[in-house]
C-alpha cells in the first residue's frame, strides 16, 4: 500500500476456518530448511544448524526464504552432561513431601484448586495443587516446579515432572493451605527422598559433569517420554531408544477431546461442549481425521527424533475419570469407585464402548509406521489382564491393519499384573516382549494404592515379593526368547534396584530423562564389578 507502511485487513470467516498452509507448503518449507542447512554446513565444513524465516506472498502464492542465520540456542546445548544441584543454604522447611527428580527451583506460588482456574497460572510460577490430572498438563509445562497435597512417587504430577525435568514435591498434605499466591519459595529435591519447600528464593549451584565420552553399558538404557516438544532435545542424551512413549500426553494436550465424542458429537448433550468439539476439528474433512493426524504427528515426532532406534509406543491407558475429563468425555465414561482397577488398558480396546476409539489409535499408528515410514515404532498393550483378552485385542488390531509380524510389526505387552507372570509362558506366545511396569506391579503385589499418600510408606519396589515377581518375569522372557525390559521408576530412585536388574539379566531399563545419565553411570559401574573390573 503506497500510503501506509502496514495495513490491517479483516479476514472473512471462511478464511479464518481454513489452514494457512497446505501439506505441500509444509513439505516445501522442510525441503528449503534441509537445503539451507546443508549449504552452510558445507561452507563451514561442520554441522551448522540454521534459524530461518520465510513468507508466503499474498499475490503470487509463492513461498520465499527471507532470512537464514546460525541457530545459537538449541544447537549449543550439551545433552550428555550430568547436572547435580546443591542448595547453598537453608532455614526450616515450610512443608515436606516426596522428592521427584534432583533439581532445585525458585519462584512465586500459584495455588490452583480446580480446572476452572488453570488460566490464572503464569509461566515460571510454582504450581501448587491438591493433585493433578492429564488436563492440567498444558500449565505444568510452564511451571518452574510442582507441589501437591496428595500422591506418591508414581502419581500423575510425579510422572509429568520427571518427564519435563522440573522438581516436584508430592504428598505434602498441607501445600494448598500452607502456601499462598505470590509467596516466594524455593523447591528443593536435591536432598534424597525427601523434598522440601523453603521460604524465599535461596541460592543454589549446579555442578556439571561432561559425559560425552561415556561408554554404552550392555544393559540397554532407554527413555520414558510422552511430550513430542522435547523429543529432539531428549534424543541428545546417551540412550538406546524409547522404552515407553505415552499417548496420553498427546491426547490431553494436542487433541483435548475424547475420541468417542469426536466420532459421536450427537451424544454430547451439552451445547457448549458440542461447539468446542466443532471448533477443534474445523478444517478437517471429518473429526476422525483430526484425531488420527494429531496423534500420528505427535508419535511420529518422537519416533523421528530417535530413529532408527526402537520406540515402544504404549496404546492409551487413561483411567475412566481421566477419560471423562477430556472434552465430551463425561458422556461416554462410567463412574467407577476405583478407576485404577477398572475399565482401563486392554479391557477397553475390544469392548463395544471404546472399540471405535481404539480404531482411531490404530489408524494413527498405521500412519506413523507405513505412511511416515517410521518402522522403528513397536506397539505395546497396557494392563492385559487375561490371555483371552490378549487374543481379542490382537485380533482387533489385525482387523484394523496392525497385524503382529506383518511389515516387521512387533507388539509388546506391559507386565504389570501378577497374572502376567503366573501365565508368562502363555502370554509370551502372543507378544514379542514384555516391559515390566514396576509401578502397577508393586501396587498389585503389595495391595497398595500407589496414588495414596497415607499408605505411601507401604509402597516400595524393593520389597522382596516385588523383586521376586520381577525376577520371575525376566526369567520367563529369557525362557521364551522374548525381550525383557522395565519402564518403572524404581532403578532411577534406588541404585540398588538398578544393580538387582543387571544381576538378573534384564535386557533394558527405561528411565525418565532426568535420571538417564546418573543411572547409566551406575549401571556401568555394576557391570564393571560383575566382570571383575575388566
């Protein structure tokens, strides 16, 4: 415009409801990015990640590269560095609970009492809550630290905090009544099992140890991950792949809606929820396409970051209360007194109440493996209670285009129910590997609710009974020639558990990103001692 340097033009509703870029545009930009990076890397004779800007001309419709400069933030990060946090001084703790991770963080408190107030949270604040669920994850990603009244070391807040690499103190009982909005506090998880919250912003130091030349242990060290946004930075850690990629994070943060609500919006009786579903899926030919594309893109990002290393993707394992919290979910989920032991995992997949939703999950995984070409993806079924249930679900997967053994597809199962171990020779005939879920296995072996703070003292993976169950599972896998792994928190929290797993000959351990380096060092030391120091 010759009269104005910048002019704002209102867009039509039709334009607002369509995507700015086509798939072809995105592929063109990706091609540009690769060529630009290769060009400057050749010129500099070293890898040169580039930060690029582009524009799409509104008249000719062409894509133009308008700037390219060296990327100077992400490319400078060193993934193979062990961080040790040390609090320089402290007074009496305001509250204490179970420590998650080993880091320290300071910031202002924000008490969130329910999902209606999630929008009040600001990046960099300390999230304080009674307990968290998957619909809280968008703000958890922005928190400096997390503090909860309830929950143990394997509760939702603990799992997400580990994945994000932020400190959390869970099971404090009094966090929401002791801490007030705006209070400046320091959250320290650097003192072992006990996490402490102190008044004020206390000084601390971080000691870094370069592990770039760290050798690989014989026992595979894999990673637990669910957030695609941190996949490419996480893959810089020394690792043997992903031992547990969770779908739940992608569904709750990128999809937000219950799959059955997307397929059957007419059954959603709330008009506002129906409108929200329609808003989510605008621009897609049908709502199912939205679910399949979003889920496949999330899993595909993780699989691409670690390719060609194996990426074990667990099919959805929300509990009914967590599914009900998704948009439109309450119209499709029953109310259960104990969702942890209810309609979850494999029991849903071949059940009429969820088969259509499982079909969408399978379509997404088929797209990842066959259209995206990410054949390093291994699928895993959670909470398979009975052998017949395994048969039913495998048959349903084959019907949906995911037949075990076809196109190299491997299917694992979580080994987290005592029946999986009692009948391991039968289960082993149906799967290519077992990943021992020590969190649920401990819960079901000891009869302890793993989300309960009041009986947390009884929840211990180091119990002789739990260790015997794990040993029997590893021996059963070896006897049947299938893969054995463990994806629980035990080897991260307790060095003696990592030593026990090496001794019984487990093939892999899958850990949260914040403990990969320290556990790798410990496993190397254990293996060295077992081999006589060679």
